[in-house]
């Protein structure tokens, strides 16, 4: 009986994780993008950073979606 109970609880956690999977994946992608952007900015001088501001993650994804729609 304890085995079946633990399997039911584990199954519920798997279902909940599957429902939130998109949010977790989106947060992971955003973290990777922001990390790469910060690393790139470290190599630039303050004058270069002021002259060429980077896009945040949401602007980047909107631009990517626009490019994907144009190519269709």
C-alpha cells in the first residue's frame, strides 16, 4: 500500500511539472540569453555599450517570431 501511495503522489508531481514545463523552459532560455548578453557587454567599453544598447529577452523573442513569420 505505501508503494502505491508513493507512486500516486509521484504521478501527481509529474503532471504538475508537465503543466508548468513551458514556464520553466522559458525561464531557462531567458537566463541563458541574459547571461550571454552580460558576457558580451563585459568585453565592450562603456562608450560602446551606450552607442549600441542590447535588446532584452522579450524584444529578442518578438523579433525572432517576426522573422519566422516573414520566412513562411
